[in-house]
C-alpha cells in the first residue's frame, strides 16, 4: 500500500527526471527548477530530505 510519504517521494523523483529530460532538449539551467520540485514536495511532506536533491544538483554541475 502506498503511504503519503512514499507517494510524495515517488512524485518528486518523477518530477526531477522530467525536469532533467526537458533541460537536456532545451539546454537550459535546471537547478532552480529542481529546487522548485523539491520545495513543492517538501510542502506536502516534511520528511522529504534535502540530501537527495542537493546530491543530485552537486553531481550534475
């Protein structure tokens, strides 16, 4: 069964993947858009951690 926390995290991952794919085709900066995805997920569930998004942004720089 899907819990709220797991659902929010799955939607966050899907949103970040979508942002990355769009950015590859457009060639634009994606870091601010990823932060927006994280912020929206964080509003729905306070347990969404900062580490995953920060690691992704750091690795993709």
